[in-house]
């Protein structure tokens, strides 16, 4: 089966959720999935859920246990760059049919790795691998390389009313 490149971007909620839904569907079809989460290093409910599907879905975080609000520190950059190299080797190993780079777009925005690094990753994709890249601020060059681009648009969000992320719903 030919693998395509999908990008989920935009300011709306649901990019990671859409990618995880694809992972669940792929797992149900007998495909092996590797999910690399950049920028994230904290415990999220999706880690617990995907752990229960560990025979077909592997998830690993390549971030520290904090969110980047301003300029990343050296450890943030190193974790992301090492992670991208590691996932490239994993993608090329033939072990997985689906690779998800969660928050890779925002990682390029924060200069954790360059857009050129992400393009090199894309160009190394084997023919049969489906590649999903999520995160706000997708660079136009990444969008140009993609076969499918979905933009999540925020129309209204309860965060604006002060609602914090809820266990099992947003985190």
C-alpha cells in the first residue's frame, strides 16, 4: 500500500486527537504505528490509553516535562533533534507502517529543529509508510510536500471563559 503524507495544523483543537484516531484505526487494521510526540514530556491520558495497545502502537515523547512558552533551552533543542534522528531510523527500519510526528510543526516554529530537517525526514519516507505531522504553524514548505492537509480552525473555545484542561478530555 502506498503511504501518503498528512498534515493536521491550525489554531483549533483536535490535531493530536485526529492523529490518534488514525493510529487507532490503523491498529485495528493490523498496522504497526509509531507516535513521536515533540515538545511534550508530561503525562497525558493518551499515553495511558496507547500503552494498552502496545502490541501495535508505540508512543514516545521527545520533550521535557514542561511546556515551552518562550525561547527553548538547550535541553529542549537536544531532545527534539535527537528524537527526530531516532524516529527517522525507526521509520526507515520497516517495522512500522504509520509514523506520527505529533507537534513537529510547532517544534520547527520554536526552532527545536529546522524546517529543512523536517523536509529531509519527509524525503527519507519509504514508499509504504503513512506519515502524519501535527501542530500549529505548519510551514508552507511542509504543506507543499503533503498529500493531505487539514486545518483545524477555532471558532469558539471554552478556554476563553477560563476553563482549564480537563482530565480525559483535553489532557
